[in-house]
C-alpha cells in the first residue's frame, strides 16, 4: 500500500504540485469557452473540470493525464441544451458515464491496438493545428500590446529553462503566467483577461439530481447524445493516453481508463457539470511542466476550484496573452514535426492515412470522424497489401496428367477473386493437387472461393485433392465449406 502511494502520489511531489497549478490556470478560460460552446453557464464547465480531474486522479488508468470539460464534447451537447435544457444534459452526462463504464468492463479499451501509428500521428497533428487555430481569435483584432505580450510569453517559456538553477525548479509556463500578469497590473495595461470570458462561480458545487421524468421518452431523447458523448470521450481519452504513454515512456491501463472516465462523468453530472474526457493540450502542459503522477491531476482539479471560487478576482486579471502563449507552446510541442520530415521516407499509404486524418479532424472539428476515416483507410491499405502477396504457383506432371498448385499467403475477402482466377479450369486433367500448407483461410469469402475452385474442377471431370490445410483453416473450412458435402454441385450456385 505504501509503495503504491509513494510511486503514484509522492514520487514527484514538487513537479506534480507545480504542474497542477499551471494546468489549473490554463483550464479556467478553456472550461469557460467550452461552456459557451455548449450553451450553458460557465460554472457548468468549471464544475465539470474540477469533478472530472479530481475523480480521474483516483480511478483513471493513465497517471499524469488531465481530464476535464472539452470542446469536442461541448459541440455534441449544443443541440440537446437548446432543445431540452440543462437538466437533460445532466441526465445525458450520467448515462454517458454508465456507457463508458460498460465499455471498460467489455474491455473495449483494448481496441486501441487496432489504431495504427499513422492514425495516431494524424490525430496528434490535427489537434496541434486546432489548438493553434483556437488561439487566433485572441490575437486577431487586438492591439500591438497583445502581440508583444504573447511574444514575451513565448520568450519566457522557451528561454527560462536555461536560467541557472531556477530554470529546473519552476515550470516556465507558470513563470510566463505570473510575469505577464504582474506586468499587466503594474503598468495598468488594457488587455483582454480571463474575467472577460465569463463570470466565475462564487460557491462550491452541490449535489444535483437531474429534474427530468424517469421514463422511456426521456431515455429516447438523451440516449443518442449520451452514446455520442461516450464514444467521442473514450476515443479522445484513449488517443491521449497513447500519446502520454509515448511522452513518459510508461504504460497505461486503457480499460481502467474507460471505467474511470465513466465514473468521473457520473460524478460531474451529479454535481452540476457536463461530460468531459482527456485533454491532450492540458495533458501535454502537465507533462512538459514536470507532472508525472496522479497528484498532478488531483492538484489541477483542486487548484482550479480554489482559484475560481476563492481567488476569482485575482484570477480574472490574468491576461489572455499569457495563456495564449502557453497554448501556442503546447501546439508547437504537440505537433509531430518528424512526420513532415518522414513524408519522403514513409510509404505512400502511411502518408495518405496520416494526412487524411489531419484533414478530416481539422475540417469537421470532430475527432471521431477523423480517427474513423484514418482507421478505415489504414485497414483498406493493409488488406490490399496483404492480398497482393497471395500467390498461386503450379507444376505439371505430363506422365500422370496431373497439375499441382502451391498456394502461399492469406486468402480472405480481398484476395479471394485472385485466388479463383489463378486456376485454369479449361485444362483437361486427370488429377489436381492443391497444396495449402503455406496458405491461411480467414473468412467465409475465402472458404467460398475454395469451394468454387474444387467444384469447378470436379465438374470438368478432374479429381481434386487438398493437402496441407492448417488446423485453424480446417476448422473454418469444415464448418462453412460445401465442396465435401453431398449436394456440393448444387451449392455452387449460392456462391
């Protein structure tokens, strides 16, 4: 017990505390902005960020990852809030949590192994672009002071780490926020600040059971939204966990993370917050600021609540230029610059998958669409590549009027037609031997192709012998094949 506490909570005490503070400061304007996107009061997003961050710190499967209210989730809530109001959103948040817990118990988090590296790279690059684009409204239309302060903030972020001694003790994003806030207050600069984003709450969250009818009609209203929130939330969380795994060179428990996200959303819904998920931007800030353990996530949530409720007047004066500088740093650090340098080295199919993921995510602002397109393209390219390497060679024994076919490779839906086309049914032969020792049959389409070959040869009066079928292939062939059944000739029509 003590070893677990030391490893996950106390091993990086100073780094986690300071990183949590930086993340909390960056979360405030984000949570307010996402609340506006969803059409709810700013306190709904702020309470959600507090609840989700604190809960996931204890039950999540990826230490050091930050979860809170997010823009991807907020976009899915807008229509529900407009048509039915906040109470239905809270109910959908609870149902979303239940669905995510169910996904965890069904071990759906393990499906991440089917997401290729090119899709993950595209996802990362798309989010980096979206994070950068989200900062542009804070810059465009501003006076020269906004640009100057943002540039100064970036200079502090990138140069402060080189300051002897202090550079390693304090995260440079925190120094940036404190320094620019001090300059703004000292010189009385008229710059957009956090307080301009919306009114900060002045009380702690309280228990709120959604005031909606408990009937089938309510379920039919909230279920489509809850399902969409659950899918997008888990998808973004799993992808972010993979990225943090790479940044920290440590593994995560993705099935536990599914359950943790679900429980965190239930807590959020019961305390008046909206659904959320992992945030790649804040997670990268946390890691870059030295956060590694669960304590950093817990501190981010607690510091967030303390600052908005008890220090709201001070927090409201933080210039947005400081936070824009931090988020630009996140965007630059998140983007996989190696992916650009590797465009000439990597296969064309890999580049297409990566670029397609980027384009769809940036175009639609929907992470689920981009990842779906990327996974689909990756699967199609993989199937085409595997099918290409399936071949059928043959040798002819003139004395015995016998041809021997040697099949090598994977026979499945993408290679089944090529498999059938490789045989010459017009050749007058006494015997055909089909050696399958180097082949594998994967699906019903492959079995159907084998049936077609055997039955066509038999109709031409050729005796067919199958040899070398491995055990796994034999199982599916015995179950679904018809060439060895009494009515085999009639069954060919159905294939």
